[in-house]
């Protein structure tokens, strides 16, 4: 990385917009001044980002203020003027839209993690090694995130369709609004089975309990989680530095350890 | 217009049903509770009043979280219920009625209690002295005098259940026709960037709530205030 890192100085000519300003910013000498960066992050990545941010603040001296929420809510807030510099979304669609709509800086979008889906139960032995036979078997409720709104929900639906089991189980599906709520349904035994994020099944509070079947990645479209530099943060040295920092080796190690893939 | 016709209005009807059933349950449970709170000399009165008012101050997520735990197949309520009926309470309409009953409890009990206190014990005593039974006296004397309280209780209980979101979000499971209520449907539309549908449903809820509240204020103005 090093010199290629688009480190930039604060307060550039303000009128430049979109891709052009990124290009110009890249030509500027790096600034050592500590700045504050306001970050919005999808809830499912908030804890992991928190760990990375701790290292980032220690290594760079920049200060980071993190707000977490659903990607959809954050997206709507950004469009209505929320003062965020960087957005870590749980999907690729919303960062792309923000870029197209002029709320994010062109070319700053990157995949920081790839989500992995797992069929999980809080009951040991409830999920067999073969996910198909587990899903064909007896259970009252199968929890998944809302396929219309949550990327993990869409991936769950695609998986069921790929297995040819969608119609078989659809009457027993209960939907969480997001993957966190879906996990809550399963961990509280309200649903015997659930499609959750691997990062949740590996969380310290449940690690080693229950049973799971990691869904093969080819059964659903990749769960790319993308981050983007927002127009608000285009002159903020800390914002771009953070985006780069998340892709550095030590951050990637953390991201993989908690259950995400890396592209 | 095409949007209006193509919209799924199922969540609206489900919400109305939920609010209606909840109000009936609340009137049945809330009337004796409010009566007791209005006239008891028991030391338990203050703590019970506080419990009734709790849903006013607790975030719905707290209630939802406890209910999800309690109504699940391993929960203290859901467990026995499952043994009895074969399924737990979470993700069912019955479960939502129980959740809404707790959530809207103060909105029904407090107006009733206030009305009963305003009526006082005198009219009941007079009726009793004329040999009316306790229940008879209550239904023919005390409750008509507390009519204003009843109107407030019914309308506020109904309207507050219409607006319920956090609790249903946590215990409902978003099942169309069973637990997918209006507020959840609106939330889904916003999350899916379907802002037109979100606008239509939000406007429907806004107008409905406004009408309900207007009606209650209009009725209340016409009903006589009864002094004890």
C-alpha cells in the first residue's frame, strides 16, 4: 500500500464532486493531522468494526465515532443528510446506489467482507451434517431474515430454492427483520432451525453450542458487504485512512476470524 | 391509483383485527382491575398501579425481548401452552394478542380507573340499598356513569395497538396474514426502498389515527361529566 494510499489533506477546493475530486485528492501530500471520522455500519458488522477501530485509533491517532443500524435505515438517513463520512453496508446494492445518486464518492466502493450463511440450531444434533436432510425433516419453525429486505434473507431463500425445498418449508418460515433478530429467534429456541450468519454462530456467547451446517457458497449469490466513502467525508483524511486500514492484513485477520470471507 | 389497487392491504385488516380483539380482552381484564385500583385500601395498590403503568415507560424492545423468552417453547408461558395446544405462542396471532394486551394495558386501565374514581362509591351504595346485586349495580349504575372513561379506554387501547411496532417486531416473525401488521409492512417497504408503498400505508395509518382521535374528543365533549 504505502504511497498508493489516497491520503489527502483536509479542506480541498469544495466545488469538485464525484470521481473528479477523488482523482485530485490522490495528488495531495498526506496529512499527519488527527481527524475525526463518523462511520455508519450495518449492525451485523458493528462489533467487528469496533475491534478494528480500536487498532486504527491506536495506530493513527484519528478518532472514530461509530453509529450502527440496518443498512436500509442508514441508506435512507444518508440520502436525507445524515453526517456520516464512511458507510459499511451489509450489502453491495446500497453503496452502489449511493454512488450512482451522488451521495458517495465514485471509485471508493470496495468489498470489505463476504458473509457466510449457516443453518444453525441451538439444540445439539438438530442440524445433521447434511443440510438437505435436516431441512426435509421434522421441525416447527425455520427462521430466516426477510428475503425482501435483508441480504442474508435473500441468500437463505436462494439456498432453499437451489435445494428444491422452498415450497416444502415456506409455510414454516418465520422472518426476522434482520439477521440479528433471526439469530435471536433461534438462540431463544423459538425456532428450532434458522439461517444465520456464520459470524453469529461463531460468536463467543454461543460458540461450540448447538449444531450447524455451513451452506456451500455456490448455493446462493455471494454476500458481498461493501464500504463506501461518502461525499461528507471526501476531504477527511481519517475517512479514507479507515477504509484502507480495514483492508490491511491485520484487519483481514480479524474479519476472517469472526466468520467472514475475504475477496 | 394503480398503486392503491396493487397494494397489499392484508396487513391493514390484520392490524384492525388485532386491535379489536386486544380491546375486547383489555376491557374484560381491565374493568375489574381498574375497579379494584379505584377503591381498594390494600397496600398492594401502589405497586400494582406501577406495574400497570410500566408499558408506558419501558421501551417496546424490553417487553418484546421478555415476551420472546417467555412465550417460546422453553419459556415459562410458552412451554405449558405448547404442552396444552401443541405449539408455542411466539409467531402466532394469539401471541400477538397477549403482547398487545400487555403493551396497551395502561391505555385502558388508567382512563377506567379515573372514571370509576370520579363516579365514586355513593351511586353503588344507593343502588345496593335498593337491593340491586353488586354486578347489577355495576352494569346499570356505575358503568353508564363511567361512559366517558370507557370511550377513552376503547379508543386509546385500539389506537395504541394500531401503532404497535417494536413488540410485534420481536415476537411476530412477519408471517403474512398471521403476524405481519401494518407497522411492520411499512418498515419492510422502507427497507426495500419501496417508498411509494410506504407513503401510502403511512398515510392510511395517519388518517385512521387522526379520525379515531377526533371521534373520541368529539364524543367526550358531548358526554356529560358526572360528579360523584
